[in-house]
C-alpha cells in the first residue's frame, strides 16, 4: 500500500520554516540536505546562491506522516500560493510506482519521468490535469 505525505516548496526560506515545524512537532530530521551537497547534475547546474538552500528535508511528525520540503532554487520559478506543495506518494514496488505515475499523470505535464535518482529512489514528478503537483517514489534502498 502506498503512503501519502505533503511536500512543501519554498522561495529560499525552507531552513527557517522547518526549524519552526521542528520546534512545534519535535523529533529529528530523517534527511536534511542542501543543493551544495548534491552531486553535479548536467541539466541542472547549481549556482553559488543556491548552494546553501535546502534540496530536501524530511521531518517525521507521526508514525504515519512525514512533512517534507525544499527550496525551489534559481533553476525553477518562484512558488506562489497554490503551487507551493506536492502530494508525495511512496510505493511498495517499482510496478506500483509506474502504475500510479502513469494513471495520475495522464493528461497532465510530466516534469521528471520515472527513473533511478542519486538519493536511492525510483522517482518521478508531474502536474496532473487539474494542476495538482505530485511526486511518486519507490525506495530502492529501504532502511
């Protein structure tokens, strides 16, 4: 069964926002990484101004829910109300990831097709035909 979490996007203040969320919910970040720590990406160069911005952060807030987020960086348009979040679906298999991705993205706009990514997931992202942002992933290296 897939799990669903909310993924928030920020215009450079993700670090501040997640420090606040951590102060409210408690706990520890299960992942915290900046764009500067990311391996070089041929199609997505990292500018000096983006290196300290958050590439990904995960804060478990209950047994079932993880609040996740990132800054958009200069390679992406600024987020505005309505497009500052994605629904993140974590699946139990690649087949399930492919099925959900194909069904939900039909008639929408694929931003990143499903594929293996450097953080150890099989991952893809898209905007569905209703304008809702989705991310689908399968953890290739479960802990």
